[in-house]
C-alpha cells in the first residue's frame, strides 16, 4: 500500500516514498480502469486540515482556503475541446466537476466544483491552457488527465 507523504496516515510512518512509476506506466498503457491522483496539495496548504464537502457547503466555516478530497463523477463540458475558452483575450480552462466525497457517498448530494482559470486562479490544475480544437496533443493530454 502506498501513501502520499502529505496524507495523515503517511505522517505516522517512518519511511515514505512518492514513487509514481507504476501509475505513469499504467497511464501510458491506456488502461481505462486505472484512476490515479494527478494533483498534489501545494506546500503552503499541505498543513491544512481536510474539510469534507458536507462541512464545506453546509457548515459554518470561516476562512478563505480549504483543503478537501473528493472524487469526480462527471466532467463538463463533455466535449473536452470546449474546456478551454478565451476570456479577456487569454486562453483559460472553464470546466465543472460533479463531485462527491466520503461524507456524501450515501446521500443524493452531488456538488458542482468550478474550475475557471482566468486571472491565473487554478492555473496549475491542468497546466497551461491550449486551443484544444486545434492542438491534438494538448487535447490528448487533457483526455488522459480527465480519464
């Protein structure tokens, strides 16, 4: 079993490695049943407690930065070529994720997480936006990341 070095359980272990060679190889092989973590928490936010979606959307949270862990059940737009748009003369990602987590897995709540990277916000989530209608390699990378 592998734990990322930033996980709660990982902090209690004496030796932690972030070896992702197996995941990268599986992604290259084209396996459609494999899901891997493609993002990491920035070092400045790694110490934040994990907030569930239930707490985040229905609790009385104060502050402006939260750390959460969720799984995505649907990505919109369904045509990924439409996921990058021009805003204020610059390309940016404009996507929505329908998400659930452990706190919502047994109820009907599904949460909409918006990823709009205009003005540099969330710019590192998928990397530099590209015209996905014209750049086949960038569209292929986006499809690999979205799964």
